[in-house]
């Protein structure tokens, strides 16, 4: 009958999700009730990695910081593809080797391109 179907296969998942939410909320509430509250000026003072802040907090950053961060993420994520290839190297054979060399060659072209553009220079 339409409308009477109850997916019993999802009931354990729903129970685990409710339990996880209750544990998380319980930990937050227990922290609010138990932790000491002793705020003072030095504790509430803003800091940057343990150093006193220098300059205005709303200053503009150079685009170079964002470019370096994006390049790091791109090359780091693409390097992750080397691990499964290394694990399955025996099963892939010559085809897998040629494909990975092509992949690394394309990465190398990208690396040389951003190097020639001066993206790695901090000046």
C-alpha cells in the first residue's frame, strides 16, 4: 500500500545519528557546566599564533598568499593520486605506468608554468 512503507533498513542508521547528536550535545553541555569561568583582560586579548597582533585586523593581503595556497592544494591533492597507483602498480602493468608518467608530465608542465610566471617569488 502506498504511504505505509517504513524503511526498516535505515532504522539503525537513524538510531546511531540520534545517539551521536546526543553525545555531542551532552559533551557541549557538560563543558558549559563544568569548566571554570575566569575571564581577564590578558586572556581575552586577541593573538596571532602566540604573537601580539601587529597592524589593523582588516588589512588587505597580497594575492600571492592565495595563489601559493591554491597551488599547494592543487599539487598536494594531485600527489595523493600517486598512492593508489603505487599500491596497484603490479596489477596495472605497462598501461598504468604510461598513464602515470603522462599524469606526472602534465603536473610538471603546470609546475614549470607557474615557476616561470613567478608565482613562487615572494618579492
